C-alpha cells in the first residue's frame, strides 16, 4: 500500500486538487496509506465513499451487529446503520472528508422505488454527519444509475431536501464514468442535457471517473484518432483531453504512479478542446 500514498503524493505535488478514495480501495488499506499525505497537504480536498462493504470490514461489521452475515456477503449495503458505521470509520482513518459519495447505489436493486428508498436512508445519515461538521457534504458516485434511469439529478436533490427538511441540504456532488467509450454523458452535455448539465444547473460539483476506462482505452485509440483530438498527443493524453473538455465537468479522476504521467495528464487537459472539435470526435466515434 506504499504505492497508494506515493501516488497521492505525486499527484498532489503535481497540482491535483482532489484525492478520491473508498474503504474498499487498495485491499481496504487505502485510507490508512492516504492519511499521512492528507495531513501534510491540508489544502487538498478528499472524497471517499460509503456502500461497498470492503472485504477487510466484513468481519468487524458482522461482529459489531452492523450487518448480518448475508448482508456482508452481498458486499453492498445502504442501510442507515452501516452507512453511519462505515462513514465514521472513514473519517477517523482519513482524518477528514470533504465529500462522502454514496457508492454505486444501483447495486442495491434494479428497482427504482427500492433504490430511492435506500438513497433517502443514506442521505439522512450523511446529513447528520454534515450538520455536525464531520464531513463537508455528500454525493452519489454511480457507474450506471443515471444511464439506466434509476435516478436523476432532480431525484437526488429531492431526496436531499427530504433528508435535510428543506433547501439547506449538503448534497454537493455527483460522480459518473465519462470517457470516449462511455460517452453518453459527453454527448448529452454537448447538447446541454443530461446529468452533467443538470448537476451544474443546481450547483453540484461534477466528477468524471474512469476517463481511460480502466486503462483499456489508450490501446483502442488509433494514431489517427489521437491526431484528430489534438496533433502530437499520445493516445492516453488525447483521451484525457477529450474528457476534460466535456461541458459542465469540474473534476477528472485519474490514477497514475509517476511524476511524468501526471505532467503528461496536466499538459493534456491544460488547453480544452473547442466544443465543435469535441462534437466532431463523438460524431466520428458514433460512425
């Protein structure tokens, strides 16, 4: 887990403003590895998550009566007791949390009413943490929830208002995959629609996860496509440039291990593409 802390330090020293993590990252030890870096760089924001049961937490959660053995084995829970227990541990391990994302709520059920009920339950707990100043705010990090229509940004805002008892809620962010493979969010944003535009309109921060699609995308990008995006860029840098140019997008999350990788990424996103160029790229990919 030394690599987790070193990667975060490299990113922060390279100008990264956010560190994104979760209790289940790094075999359940990422939080402990990140804590010293976050203490050293208090200006850096940190986001973590709740919902996925980290394998290292399963025994403790069952032993303390937070989850049943069946719930622990399922690997995901948005029950209030577990969200409270996991978030408390995360804040303690990290030292702070600017955002706590409800992690992949679509895993709880394919049924909208069930997912909505679980989100309300989780939001109520996270509102309590925010009211007490233990976290800065909360959000939803989803892989497919928006695209599958399980919930919308308007739904999330409504749940937050219900949890807070009014407009003074602490829902602050949404996170979703944005890449040249999963480009639905890009296409919608170019048309002024979709979750990125909707989140922007209500003042939520927007985070893009998996901009390189788990490292697979650079191997799929041809030199011709990279040149279309911006001449002289490597396939990986071209993919990042396209994602970072997506309208209404605030933060692009990237994992890299060397200062050279971070410098390449920083240079790739420093000059956004024109909207018409990004539209041309998505049209070529659609064809």
